[in-house]
C-alpha cells in the first residue's frame, strides 16, 4: 500500500492506512459497501489505493460502481422484502 501511495503522491498516515485495511476486511465479508463521511477525508483515495493493491496481488482488474443514492428510491437502492410472500426483490 505504501508504494502505491508514493506513486500517487499520497501521504500514507497510519490511521488512513488502517482504514484501508479495515475496508479490505469488510470487502472480504460483503458484496458491496458504502463509503460515507465528510468531504476531503480520503474516501476516494483510500478506495483507489485499495483497488490498485488488490489488482497487484490478485492480478485481476477490479471494478467499482459509484451510485448516487439520491438518484434512486430506497427500495431500488437496497431492495425490499415482501411481508406476505417473504420474497426479496432487488
């Protein structure tokens, strides 16, 4: 991760690198994640560094999809459970 940060001219602080490692653990357990927080804290940069690192390790191109949550209603974004049939609809 540190060499990737150097190549992107990013200062890799200990807390920031720790957040990247935590994001790695979450991605191993989940199919999709949301990065939320104030502007300018390094969410996008952390994701880019992580994806480049995973590409170097796995040799597989990573894909990301950015969705504006305000452009979709809640049921379309998260899915919905029909209480009668107990069917999940994405």
